[in-house]
C-alpha cells in the first residue's frame, strides 16, 4: 500500500474523530464552532506541510533520475565516440 494513502487515511480518521468529539462535547455552540474552525485551520496547515514534503521528495527523486539519465547518455555518447575512433583507426 502506498504510504501517502496511509498517511492521508490516518489524517482523515483523526480529523473525523476530533470533529465528532467536539460536536458531542457539552459546550456552547459558539465555543464549539470556534474549536471546529481552529481544528480545521490546524489540519489545513498540517496537510499543506505534508503536501509540501511530498512534492519536495518527488522533486528530489526526479532530479536523481534526471541526473542518472544524463550520466548514462553521456557515458553512452563517449562509448560511441570511442568505438567510432577505433573503427576509423582500423580502416586507416
């Protein structure tokens, strides 16, 4: 299972549990709405942070793959040039 999906599922479960806990707590409506709003903002901030971490890790992986591909192309190009030089020198 994808770890991103697991994290998202856990966060959703925590959010739903917190929401039910607040809704069924014996408190004034205005206090409950304020708590819900505050929790929502906290969860949004946390999700933004997780999303930014996720996109940073994807960007890092992309850069690693790109660097590897560039290195492979460069090595392949060098080998072709070496073989080309050998063929030309053997024909001379």
